[in-house]
C-alpha cells in the first residue's frame, strides 16, 4: 500500500487511544492509518483506491473530481432484517425492531471481528455530526477496513482532526467499528448498543450499513440519546424559504422513500414566484432542540448527500444535478465507454452501449436496467448552489412548520393542517405510503411508516410517540404541523397535482398559515386551504374545481383509513400513549 501508515494517533485523548488499541488487538490489521481530513489526504486516498481497483477515475473533463464504485451484487441496500437494537431487554427495543441482548451480540460480533483485518489497513475516521461548536453536535470515531468508507465519510461528515478538537479530553464519543469480512449476507450484522453509544457493522460495504454517522448514529443512536437528553433526532429534510422582502421561514419535513424528499429539499420555485428562493439546509436528517427563546431549533448533522441517482435530472432536481457534477463518488450506476456515468432518467440520449452496474455489457435492448434502482451518489453539500448560509450555523434555525407526507393515490388531500401539537403527532404516527409493485405485499398496499422513522427508531416506537408528545411541554412556541400528499389520482389514474416546482404553492400556503396570513376551513381531519387563500395564478389549466377534487375528504375512504391505522397501534398497544387513542376516537366521531 502506497499510503504511508500513521502508526501514532493524531490525538492525546487517552479514552480514544485506549479504545482504538483494544480494537486493533481484536481485528489485527497490518496497518493503522489515522485520518486527518485534509484535502491532500483525500487525494492520496483516492489515488490509492484507484490503484487497488476499488474506484475508477471518471472523465475529469466531464466530471471533475468524480469517481466510480461498484459494490458486491449481494450488498446494494440497507438490510433491515440484519439490523439490531441491543438494549438490556426486548421491550425497550420494541416490536418494530430486531433485538438481541448486548451480551449475546457482543460475543457474536467479537467472534466475527477477531483477526478480520489481517492483511488490511484499519482507518481511524474521527468525525463530527453537526457544525463545530454547536451544543447539538456529536463526536464519532469509526474504525473501518474500507477505503471506500473512509472516503465517503470524508464527504458525508465533518471528518478529521477537528473532531478531536471538539472532543478535547472527554470520552463522550460514539464508538463505531466496521469490518467488511467477506461481504457475505450470512455474516452481515448492523448492531446498535444505545446504552454504550456504540455501533458495530460487519459483513457489508454498502453506504447505509457502513457510513456509521448516517442512519446508525444520526437516527438510531441519535433518537435514543434525544429521548435521554430532551431533543429530537428525525428523518427529516430542512429547508429555508426566503420571500422577496427577505423574510425567511424554516420547515422540517418527513417523507418515506420515493416520496420526493430530496426534490423538495432542493426545490426551485416556478417562474410565477419571482424573487422567492428555497435554500437547502439538509435533505435527510434533522436534529431539533428547544431554544432559549421558546422555539424549536434544528441542525443538519451531515455535511453531504447520499442520494438515490435514478430519476435525477434537470427537471426533477436541477440543484442535485449541479451538486453531483463534481467531487462525487457514484456507486452502482452505469459506466459509458468515455468514462462518463449514466442512469435511467438522466438528461440526454440513452447510450448505445455501456457497462451496467454489475460491469456487464448493456444496450437499450437489454432486459435489466443499466443502473441499480438503489444506485447512489455521495457528494459534499458545498456543491449545492442553493446551500443555505445557515447550514453551518452552530445555533441551528428556528422551525416554523413540520410537514409529514406519504405517497397515497386516494384518501389523503393535497395539504391540511393539524388542529394542535398532539393531533399533529397523531398525523405523523399514522403516516403511510403505498408500496410499489416491486415491494413485498404488492401495489397499493399501505405501509405504515410513523414519522418516516420505522426502520430508524432506536427504541420502542410507543415510547417514541410519548417523547414527541412530551416535547410540547418544553417548546413555548411549537411549530405548526401539516400533512401533504403530492400523489393523489383521479378515476383514470392521472395525478391531480402537477408536483415538482409547483409544490411551492403548497409550501407558500403553509408559510402563510405559520405567519397568520392565510385562511383555512375546518374539516373533520384538520384545517384545509380555503379557495381564496391558495394561489393558482399562472398554473395553466388548473381550475379551482380541480383543487377541490384534490382536497376532497371522502367519508368512506377515511373510515377505512381509521381501521387500517389500527394495525400499528395494536402492535404497540402496551406502550401506546393514551393521547393517540383519544385522537383516533375524536377523528372517528368527526367523520
């Protein structure tokens, strides 16, 4: 290996040195490399990854600073069945998580990790989740034998010696160990030990399983710490909307996958909204804490984007296209003959011939897709032309609205507002999204995904709902809560709302409601826009009658919806807050 191994630690912190030493004895790497996070180091690591065949350097004229990676075909996505929450008792983890006792899991994983890095380099990756100096920021250290992971963590987090500067002599840091092993599904575990603030991942090299700062620390461990410490770790985007007069309003929003989360975070307002700007603070994670002024403040703990590539183009997300045009690692997309990348839904012509995500020859007549449906880009957030100036503010931004939403072809209106905080928690707790044909269960079946946190909550989800309800006591001026659905269809199967940039019209109504500037009509399910308060100006061919249709509340559909919501509540019954049961009864009485 051409990288000069740094045997000496880049910190004097005794707790760090002791833990790394213990893991070195367990894993037995040939070399230990302490990452400092410098640009020079990044280029050295990139060159080494190319030399080892782990990365391919892309066409630098078309994609400066960009590289290509293929994962093992058996290792292309998060594995919920192999993801565990290891609390002292199973009840604390709850029925929606896989559980194993910490003692049993530690024994199993230590057995798998023992000697697993012989012949390999252990990279010590110190990182911050959150801006330096923020009271919400957490320190993590990931030990990994994957240069791909070390490079990706450099893009996704504030990685390097600045993490040790923040930690100083303390021992309050997340301990993360990642061992690739032989990347075999039978030896794949992603285990979280909330009480120990520890994560161990073995047998995978896919981002969501091995970039331990992301879902593992930011959500599973983060949600557990948030409950202990009085804050919220949420699977939410954060955006700032700036009016022509300079007024800024900040919104956090939770959507399950395939519901337009990144597109909303990077939305460009339509031409009708001249002078309006939408700023991206985060596209995936929000950490929120009550501020001294009584408002809820949020930071994006990440420093990069790990996004799904297929369907990304200049119409669906022009800011994302700009963000991934340089300094990006592409994983499992197609590779063209001139070392460019391609995926289904990309701008421009379909290549006559290329290599698919497995490295096999592909042509337009091929039966399988060229890019894996879950192919990814890893890009630093600084590449986003509309990155909010506040993205690095250690104080965070004050949240005026929290938005929940899913993909529903019927029942759910385009937008409505909760009556109050507890009603809003009920909307988030009962959030659902329709499965696609590729999902187990079949097209149209609604999968409940409370607050989009079902795979990511690090403890009992009933207690998670209780924590949300209790947070209201600590927020003097709570955000208003809304529900949206961009995907409602008419009888012929056509979408009733144009979506994309036109979603700005919905966001504008939400903002006006937060500032007391727009009217709403009371309905059994919440406050909905009155016709005179929703802006349809310049939306060609979209009549007020169509808005009424997309906002329709069908009593039969809603009674069916209430029955369907019971499935998750029954599963969580022993820990389900009574307030949510009362909200369900009130809704039933109103409909």
